[in-house]
């Protein structure tokens, strides 16, 4: 198995040093590379009030400058909110400056308050996503100037510079959970991101479905094409485990609240785990090293070879424990 990071950073408005949370994340990623982690995938969110990362590529540029081999992932950039040509330029610049380390994770978005904040109808998310992704891929692979006249975007006689270093373009990653969305990821030739909430049995079903869809299109399946996010905390005693789980419950409660909209309900993968007490923590691997290892063996048996660690913020001690007590076994 190989391991990466999944999550966010925080830079709270009004704090004495608003950059501290971002610097902490960069240091966290630097140490992760030294400990043998393969990647760092950053989320994108807006208007939360808790200072989550909004400019993912900018923060990853700092990580790129401080590391040498760590893959730099977006999980995910929400395409409906971005000018696709500007985004193609920014992402390609990061790929070039990092020596070809960008993993370009993209999505359609699910938080109603973010679409409302940008004055974009969430019902347009699918159409906006498809058009934007098409423009980005064209921008990255076109050798000549091109024009695009679409429903949402119009570009005339453009040539995007720089071209990305990775050819034909940085690897695409897409999050999915339903059978239809997993098949769509395979159809687009992208890699698959699976959420941190689904139990191992469901992960096994999703990986098998994705593998079948990939192979049906004549592509060879590689387990590294699937990354499974997982909440993981290595606790050395019961008190640590209890406190860590309580922090996780609060974090999930806040995520669920941000994902809901009383006037105009929307279905999202987050809300699918909001049904009962402890539902969103059920798949978390929190406990002593041997318990965390058993949970990861279960994921490995389900077909997962690449796990992204969501370790509760930027806890470098948790990284060290995981690298010392869990990674060598797997």
C-alpha cells in the first residue's frame, strides 16, 4: 500500500497571524514527504467562516517549493466556479514549476451555500463542469490557437501558456460514489477518488465497478488509479481516542450543516452519512496502532492500494505515529 494526505488547512479571519494555519500545513506536508507519504491532496471551499482553503493551487505552490517528490493533488477544484482558461494556465504553471507533480482533481460541487455565494444555479453544475473540463483539456493539448463558443464560456483565438509538463496533461482525478458517477469517471479516463465515510464492503463494490468500467473501455486497470480517503488517528490510550473522536464528530457536524439548505434541499455524498448517531464516524480508523492496521488491511483486502490520510487537521504527531507504527507493517 501507499499513503498520501487528504484534507485542508485553516487561516482564520481576525487571528493574530492569519497565515499561520497555512504555514503549518506546508510544514505538515514537508514532514509527510520525509516520512514516506506519496502525496498531499487539498480541498477547495468558500464562505465557510472557518478559514478553509479557497485558493488551492496557490497553497500547493508553497508546498511544491518546499518539497521534491510529493505529488500535489486537488481534491477537488470545483470547475463550475472557475474560468476554465485561467484555471488551465494556473494549474499548468504549478505542474511546470513542480517538475510535473500535479494531480488535477476536479468536481462539480455540492455545497449549496457556495453556489449561492457565487450566484450560480446549482442545477447548472453538471453542464458547467462538462464544458469547463472540455475547455481545460483542449487548452492543455492544443498545439494551435483555438476558439470556444459554449453555453457558459466564450474564448476567441487563444493559446494557453505554459503547457503542462506532464503529457498529454496532468492526471485527472474525480470523486464519485454512485454507480453512474463511477462509470462516468471511467468514461472520462480519470482516476477515482473515494470518500472517507464508506465502509470497506462498499469500497470493494465501488473499486470492482470502476475496474470493470475501465477494462470495458480497453484500458488496463491499475490499483493506483483509485485513492480512498480515510479518517485516521493513531491513539496511544483510550482518553486520546475519545478526545479525537469527539473532535471528528464536531468537524463532521459542521460539514453536514454547511452541506444542507432548508429551502432547497440537495443530495450530496456528505448527507448520505448524516442519518444516525455516529454514522459519519463509523468508518474512521481511530485507535491503537494495531486497530488502525487491521482497518487498513480490511481496505487492502477490498482492493484499495492507495489511501489518503485525513488525520485531524495538521497533526504532525499523528503523522509520525502512523509512519512509525503502521506504515512499516503495510
